[in-house]
């Protein structure tokens, strides 16, 4: 992180600016980059995830004792949960996407029967192809027939049906995660920033080949790292961070909510959801319940967002001010859920990115800190991992955007 970009990102007279601390050592840790080389963490590419090294460092820096209970209300694909489990912390995560909960819990599995797993991989990948009896759930925003070749469409469904017939739940989950992780590779799509784009790929590898290679790599990870169960527990549940019914159960919270980036994650991971879910209506229900950080979200606010900084910001927002207000209302509800869930003196670290709109930068990290203090937290510091010019073209940019870790204490 360049010092001049860090300095340029700060509005000097803005409250909480004095709590911004440059921490470039976290620049790579708040991204998915390091997970690409990490066994188990790389079983599913989820670019919004952060690294286990970040979790381990935060647990140490925040002084969280081994065996403590850690919460992640936006757990994504479970990196916080797995990192905690590996260091003997108890961890519970929640996510609105059933895809995320499934991936998380599969990555958390341990004590595999290695020989049985190896045989199951061999049997699945050697199956003679047959016509699938099920159909794809329609997405509504993409045509499945355009996204996949006929062979890929049928192969993915065929393997899904055969995998779901596997009796051993642990092995069934392992195989199905392997299948979900190759869906994007088998398609004519590309995740481009926050958008799923149609691209015509040359020489797409057959589904059977992709699945066989992925399962073999995953199997090697299990061979090398198949720990016994410990006295600690870690699991993910489908749940809404805004409405968690938890009361003073946790010593710490490490999480990262969706950024105000106008990205609909039910679309970005729509292909995987379409293979996981049974119908289009399920995906639509999830979209309506998601954190309102995108245009098609419902835009009612039932109560006031308690932030003077946000009030002043909204007066300058020309593009979709209702989405900005709804987003921070949802973040406020989530902060209240976290506050209720923490024990007295419980620590929280929230990774969040700022947003650039035409002629204005929204300081999400500072707004979050103010909202947290209005709820009852003490906003200790804001660690700035990165400051950069945003990549949105065609707009006048006010200042660099920050990616920060907001440190709170109850």
C-alpha cells in the first residue's frame, strides 16, 4: 500500500479518521489469494473470502484464549470456522446462502475412512454415462443451454444424481463439493468482478475429466491432513446475520459482511446454486432475503440508521441513495446481532471495503465504526489493509478507497 494513497483516502476532519492505522501486512490476507495454495481452503474458489492467516493473527492480536467461542455471521465458505477449528477454538458461522453452509460444513469434516473415500472416488469417476432423470433449475437471468454444452449439462446432472445416491454422508458431501467446484470450469462463463459473464471458451475439458482431477487433488489433501476430532466444535448454519437469536454466548467475532459493491451473490454463484437447489423459486427467495447491497434488492427501511456520517454522505449520493441507506440499515441490524451474541469485553474484527460512486467515496469503515459505538461497542481502531483507486470506469473519483479491519469491543 502506497503511503500517498493511504493519506489521500482520509478526509481529515471526518470523525474517526484519527483511528485509521496503516497495516499493509494485511493487504494479501484480506483477499482469497493465499487460499489458492492452502489445502482444503482451496476446495472451492470464493474470491470474497479471506485467508486463515488473517484469522490466526486476529485471534492472537485480540487476545482470544484457546477453547473460546468464535462467531462468524457472514461465514461464506467457512474460512474463519476452519481456521478456528485448526487452532482448537469453537466456531459457529451463519450465511444466507445454503451453498455457503454446505461448502463450509464439508470443509470442516474430518476423520475420513481413507480407503473407503478412495474407492468411492474411483467408482464415481468410472461410471458409464447414462441420461439424467432430473432437470436444471432455471436461473431467470442466464439460459442454461447457453451456459453449458449439451454434454456438460447432462454430465453434471448425471454425476449429481449418482453422488446423491452414495449412502455415506461424509463421502457424499465430499464428492458433491468436488462437483460444485468444477461447475464454473465446465461452463461458458467467467466471474468478472461482481458479474457473471458469458464467454465462449475454447476446448472446454469434459466434466468427467474435471471432476476426476478435482477429486484426486482433494483426496490428497485429506491423505495429508485428516485430523481426529478434538474437544472443540465448528459448524455452519443457514441463517440471517441481521436476526440471530444469540445472547452473550461468544468471546469473539471475526467476519466480513458483503461490501457495498452492488453485487448480487445469488447471481454471481448462480450456476452452483442452480445445481444445488431444486428450483428457481428457492434462489429468488434467497435473493430477497440477502443483505441489500445491490440494485434489485427491496428498498424499504423500517427504522432510522443511527449515523450522522451516513446522513451527511447520503446528501451527496446521486446514484441509488436508497440502496446505500438500506445497506447500512442491514449492517446496523447485523451489528446489533453481533453485540447481543458477545460476552462482556468480547472482541470483534470486521473486514469491510469502502465504495466509490460518481464524485463521492463512501467511507464504509468509518460509518460502521460510528454505528457500532451508537449500539454500545467501543470502536478501538480501524486497521487499513489497503488503499487504492477503484477500478470503476467512466466516473469522476473523489479519493482512493480503503479495505479495512474495524476492531470493536463490547
